């Protein structure tokens, strides 16, 4: 059973309901039923198209933290997994798509331009770390760049809102 929270507008009122868009806890007085779930008054007031891609501060922070985590965990994955297997471009695309979905979900599934950029950069960083000696020597080959491009594009597509 979920733990009782307190309404963000009425701190003395306990609730177990949160806004379907931003996730803030809301009491029965504040909740607004919509076609896609119960929302806080601010999110219920906006048309759906106005909310797409608009990220709140906590969503931005969660997106950035998830991006940093993906980049850090991706470095050993690129070094020891991706480039040791055949079909690096296919594995990279799958890993990039998965990373994009994780970052999108961590940020509250409200992917906007910032979330897409975070996804693309977070998936490209491990490849750039792997390719850094070649980049500095000026001997970068398509063998390393193509998987990075596939991963970055897949991550951006996974986070894109239609």
C-alpha cells in the first residue's frame, strides 16, 4: 500500500493521489478529472498540446541526473560490451533506444527539446570517451563513429514526442 502524502497546495491534508502529468500529490479539493486521468489544477487548465515538451524543474533535474547516469554506466558498456560483439551498430541502436526510454521515463515522460538533447549527449559521451585516443591522434574511423551515430539517433527518437 502506498504511503500517504500531503497535498502540495494544502500541506495539512493527506492524500494518496498524485497528478497524472507532474506527479505532485493532490487532495480531493484540488484534483481535476480529465480524459487522461486526475490532474492538478495547473495541468488540468492547459490544453494537452501546451503541456507537450514543457518540463518542470523537478523533471529537468531528473532528466539531467538520468542522463549523467546513462553516460557514466555507458562508458564500461561501450568499452567491454559493444565493441567486443559483432553488429556494433545494431547493438548501439538498441542500447541508445533503451537509454532514451529510461531518460524519458525518469523525466516524467514529458520529452521536449531539452530531454532529446540530454538523450543524444548522454549516449554519445561513452563513445567519445572510447574514441578519445583516436580523436586526439586524428585517426578516427567509421568503425567507431557509426555505432555512436546509431546510438545517439535511436536515443533521440525514443525520447521524441509525437
